[in-house]
């Protein structure tokens, strides 16, 4: 039975309801789950909180807030209000962190610098409310293949440049192997992050990439990432929290939930746990 620090991010079994994902975690002996706002909304926030409390599982993260790069004032305000709602949901669920996906370039916009500046402004505006609610915001740098449509913050260094403007008790960074394995000098950036690492997420980089690169993540061990050295760097930085398996992959989504969780548990034991 795998327990301890391994957490199942719900997206790894994307077709599962919240109750089904909870059951899959418990059947595999996991003690933590990373939840998504959409399955929470399907049952309602209060019912979701009850299900999680009754399960005894920790909530390693809530996905997701962010998408801060809109320039039109109405869109900026809608994003702000949605992020306040996400903060409230994270607080109610007891999530260890609220994952912030920065957002891509608005349609027709080619000004990356301005989009990145809007990310900083939006986070700065949210910090007081997050602090009031006791929620930690986790900035998630994303692989550069997503810079146009999903994440204009591409490196851990860039994410830290933003996070370090704020209290580490309120704003941290998410270290995701899929997004950061390629980054030159990433070990030094992980060491720099230290107590600002609020989530460690794992999946593998597989080739060839599928036509929809959003579904390009693979099971650990099926691709090119050196989980031993990456995990040792995260551990050396002082991170002692949950390790969340987050895989977007259509083939995995088609498999029985129990099969997927069993496989990821075995791979975690082989490739990750020995280096924590």
C-alpha cells in the first residue's frame, strides 16, 4: 500500500467524479488528493468539503486559479472575481495551495512583456484576500510550448522573480517536472525557491508529442525526465509536502481508474520515493 506523501491529482483520472477519485485514492492507500474546481462545482462546494472530510484525505492542491493576462478591463475584473472565488474554495476545502496558471496571450496580442506584467499586477491585487483567507497562492511556470495560449511565465526563475515580491507565507511556486525538466540551471532555481516550493508535481515528457500538446504528459518512467536528480534537488531545497501525480493523457484517461492509480503508485515507489 502506498501512502505517505503520494497524492493523486484528479486530472490524472479526468473522467472520474470527485467521489470516484476519492474512492480510488482510498483503495490505493493514498492519503492525499489534488482536486479541480470543475468536479467540485458538479457536487457543490459544501458537499465536496463533506466528501473530502469524511474520506480523511488531505487536499494537496486546488486547481486552478490564474489566467491573468486579459487586457480588456471587464475581462480583468471577471478574472479577479473568479480568482477570489477560487481562494474561497481553497480555504473551504483546506487545500495546501491554490495553483495559479498564468494565462496566455490574449487574441491578437503579441506583447509578452505586457502580459507578464499583468500577471504580477493581478497576483498583487489578490494577495491581501489570500492572506485574509489563509490560502497560499502557488505560481505555476509552464513549459514554453504553452506560452501563447496558457502560460506566459515559462521558467522557475521567472516565477520566483514574481513570488519573491511577496510574503512566502502567501505566495510560492509550483515545481512541476513536465514544465521545468528542460530549464537550464533548474537545480539552482529549485535551491533558490527553498521554502517557497508549495507543490511538487510529477509526470513525464514523452515523445513523439501528440497533436494536442495539452495531452503530452506521460506516466513517470515512460519518457525522458530524470526523476532521481530532480527529486533530490527538491528534497535538498527543504520540501517535505505531498508529491502530486498530474498527468494529462488520453490513453490513461481511457483506462480503469484503479489501474492508473496502481501504476502511478508503483512508479512513484520505484522512481521518486527513494530520492525524497
